[in-house]
């Protein structure tokens, strides 16, 4: 039996879950803003108490590795690494766009979202990267990636290679709504990041022995963090 703690903090949503053999058994989430540093530890403690699982019973800790918010990723990965180091458990890193696609697939299977000709659709999870830029990747509905993760400045020609195939082009995630009008013919559906998207992928990674070096692992930022200078004048 495998018990994996799953942590996703790469956007405004702080999400923590526990999965048993790849199936989520308990979940805590908050969309109240970027207060992840306070919430993630509280959520882990609540889940362990709720399920009666001792920290030493965990098989591994999985974390969404990005791309996403620099601060959010840093909080989630740092917490996961500290937990793994203290408990001497393996660390599993899952691409945040891969996990978001898993949530979309689960939501469709559960009837939460509806897309015509779903089996033939192309799925495009988008994480907001400010202004008209998003982090994105294209998947089929079996969850197979069809290109590399990229930072895209969205205009009417974005993803033309995929949008011109005649297959439904489905966009979702916190960067998708702002792109809806520009990407003519794309179908927007409401799907939000969640630790539940890590559960199955983390189990597969653990079974395959795909774990990270706790000392050297860093989040996948995709772009360098840029420090901006405040325009406010200091007296």
C-alpha cells in the first residue's frame, strides 16, 4: 500500500491531499489568496489527523513543480523538501500543467465539465504569467503531452498548429479566461489546480522509481524571477 502526500501551491489555490494507491482519500483547499506559507502546514496536520495516518506511514511526498507563481512554488517545494528530509521519505515532482490536465480529465469523467467530441479534443492547460502571457502545454484526452511546456504571449495566431486541426481545442486554468476572445473557436472550461491532479501521476512516478534529489531539486520556474521596483516615492 502506498500513501502519498500531495501538495500543489503554484497558483492562488493552496491544495493539499493524501492519496492511497493513486486514489485521493482526503483533501484540503483554499482559494483565499497567496497565504500558502501559513496554510500548507495546517492543511497537512489536519489531513493526517483526519485520516489517522502517522507521518512515518507516508510512502512519499509529491509536489507540483511548476511552472507557476514563483513564491507559491517556492513555498510548496520548500515545505515538501523539508518534510522529506525530516521523515527520510522520497520526493516526487509532478509538472503543474500535467496535474491540471489530470483534474480536467477527472472533471469530465465525473460530468462536472462537458465538451463535445471529448475523445478527439486537444487540452491546453494555462497558468497565468501576467499580462497576456501564459505557461501552457498541449495534451490529448489520455493525458499524453503533445509538445513542450512554453511561455506564450497570446495573440490570435497562438497554437495555430493545433487549433487548425479541426479538433476541439479546450483551454482551462487561471490563465485561460483572458485568452478566450483572442483564441477564436477555443472552448473555455472552468478547471482549477488541485492536489488531486497529482495523485495518480505521483503513484506512477513512485512505482517507476522517478524521485528527486532532495538536496538539489528546484521548482520549474521556466522564466527567471524578475524583481520590480515600486513606483511609490519613499519620504
